[in-house]
C-alpha cells in the first residue's frame, strides 16, 4: 500500500546528500576538458591538469591545508583505506598497532582487519560513554603503549552525531609521537574539524558533491607509504584514472558548502533540536541517542522499544520519508550497529535522520506528525 | 525463576517477550531470557535501563533480569 502521494522527503544526507547546484554546474563545465589524462604533456592533458590543480587548490583552501597535501581517491571508502593502511605502513618501524575508537566507520575497521591479517598487526579499540564520546583516559593509555603506529578517530559519529574530542585526542597523540588519522566524512562541509591531526579523509557525496570522490590529506612530515601497487610509493595517487569532472564538482561544492556551513548549521541544529524534543515527547518508550549539545548540526538518531527497525523504515518509506537505521535487521551482517553496541544503547527500532540544505521546516514537521502513528502501528502488530 | 525461551528469535522479539513476562514476576524475582540473537546482549540491558529494571547479568545465551519496580 502506498499511502504517500506527494514528493518523497529525503532525510538521509549522512549516507549521501543531494547534489549541490554548484556541483552540477561545475561538473557540466568540467566535462569539456576533464576527459583527458592530467598526467600527459600534450595540450589536452595540460588542460585537464589545470582542472585538477585548481580542484586541489580549492579543496586545500576549504580544508585549510596545503595543495600538495591533498589527494583525490575514487571514493570516501578508498580514502579511508589509503589513510589507515598507508599511515600504518609508513610507521612500520615504530610498530604495528592501530589504536582506534570503538565507533569508527566500518571502512576503518575493515582496514584494521586486513592490517591484522596481512601485516601481523593488531588493533586496539577504545570505548565510548553512553552519549558516544571517546573515553580519553583509555585513549591516553592506549596511544602511549609501545608499538603504536597510528591512531584513528572519527571526527563525529556517523550514526549518532556526537562530536569527538579531536583536539584533545590529537594533543595526546602528539605527546606520544603517534600520528592521528581523522575520518571527517560527516563533518567536512558541515562543521569545523580542529587541527592537530596528521591524516584526514572526507567523502564528496556527504557534502553535496557527486558520489565517487574521496579526499585524503596527508600533512607534511607525516610518513605515508602506499599500501597498494603503484610507481610512487610515498605520495598518495589515485588507483587508475580519476573522474576529473566529478573531482572538479566536488571541489566547487565543497567551497560552496563550507561557505554556507555556519548559517546552515544554525538552521539545521534548530530542526534537530525540534526532532529530539518532539520524538521524546510524542513517541512512548523511545531513546534519543547521542550528545544533545556536542553534536553534528544535521544528524539525529533515536531507538524505539519493541519496534523492528526494518519495518519502521518501510513504513516511513510508504509515507514518503527516506531515513536509515543501525538496527541489526537492516544490516547485511544481521548484527546490531557496532556504534550503538559500543554506547550500550538500544539497537532495535533505530532510526537515523540526517538533514541537508534542501530540508525545509515543513518536511521535518510532516515527519514528526507521521512518526508516532507509524511506531504505534508496528507495536500494535507485535502485540505491544 | 521465570524462563522465557527466545532462542532462534530475532530482535526485537526477545525484548518484547521479556516486557510481556516481567509482570508475572514479583518484585525482587528474576526472569531469565534465553536468546541467541546478537542484538540481545545489547538490547536486554538497554531495556532494563529504560524501564527501570535491574540487569543481573548474562552467561552465554541466558540473560537475567530482576524486577525491581
């Protein structure tokens, strides 16, 4: 039964934000010269090379780093793998241990698994509290232990939005002489990331750029060693040809999103406040998770007791709302989200709502009007 | 001890079963939930926290909850 008649309301920007209009314009403009190989010396190659240089310079400016510290990769995930495995490889003489928060993106955890399997390395997970914030005392002990090659911390939880103490974690790493890698996919284009890190990654489709563009930043003085075959071992290079028009679109939309971020953060944080308060007030037996204050402006997560997360996603979809879930029934692994597990909060009946520049107040109000009924229907069906 | 066998059931069914049976226990009595869904280890303690009941502990697939209110 399709009960939704109007236009679908997309509330899953944390998975992929709708394309920013600036990205579309830049993409179309870059098609003209962006097909050529930017490494070739003939005219067409040089034109493509200029596009890439401009994209790199613009991205570096948006991120507050040097242009030669920025590389583009074919996805956010590949940037994460390059940062973790390349950062570990560059520090092999120092040790083989990766310290990471328990709430890293699965791409980091998968890289850690490969590191353990192929390099006889190990990984140490540092826990979080009930709000999803890193345990800094445990982090301090883990980072200071002998043999730590790299530490990895997500800038803000991609599942619950809690902003992590990056500045303090970076200071601890600096004292221990351990480089810090920050997965900033959910923050870049939305919220500032404190300095002090050695490696950082981001993903263009999280800020309104096209899919298929990742960004890897390796600060000067950080030893990075290619973890995959290639002719330049010491400098991150894309594996194969870059999608140059998409890279240009990513850079242009990053500049636009960064410019709009402060105003959008105020607007979206107010909408998230409304969601947090209204859900807690109108849905019985619900747990709104994550830090209510120290959080991303555009993302909110809650879990409803006695509710099958998959059933709730389908019900909301029928009402025209696209949201995501960390519940086990919605995961390919049939395991609950490792983030919700690490926090110790309810994992079933979980919904993540993430807003973007196209989200209107009326969209949020419609969602809030529909949700209590959708939850009640599922509970009734389950006999609760 | 009231035993609620939810082996083979996926979340949220074990938590639903626990919520239905907790009222059968007197204050201070223990309900033992048998559940092998990986989410149960997370969700049964979370249920206790949300509903003000005491999570006693677990051993493999047996989770014990004491009714305190």
